[in-house]
């Protein structure tokens, strides 16, 4: 027996997955922008620009937390429906 939400009902963890995706995209764009001067032979960006690139990892971690939260909620719902 599977537990599925009805219609457009939000599940636990959906917000974290969306937020993590947005943060990951910001980090990916920052990485592309920061790497561009290396290929264009111009002056590199300061180190705080490189720190923004770390948002890719943060976004991935936030999304993974959302997936784990969603899985745990589905597991709890499945156990509750078996009782």
C-alpha cells in the first residue's frame, strides 16, 4: 500500500528540497562567474566570491535533508496505516 498526497498537497520536506535547489543554482551560477576570469585571462575575483561558490554544497545538503524528511514522513504514514 502506498501513501500519496491528494492533488497539490505539500508533503513534509518539499520546501527544503525547493530551497536547496534554489541555493544550489545560485552557487552554480557563482561558480561559473568566478571561473570565467580564469579562462578569459583577466584578474580573478576576490576570495569572498569564491566563498559564494560553496553554496552549491549547502544547497545539496539542504535538498538531501528535505528528501530524508520526506522519506521519514512516508515511513511513519505507512506504519500508521498498517496499524
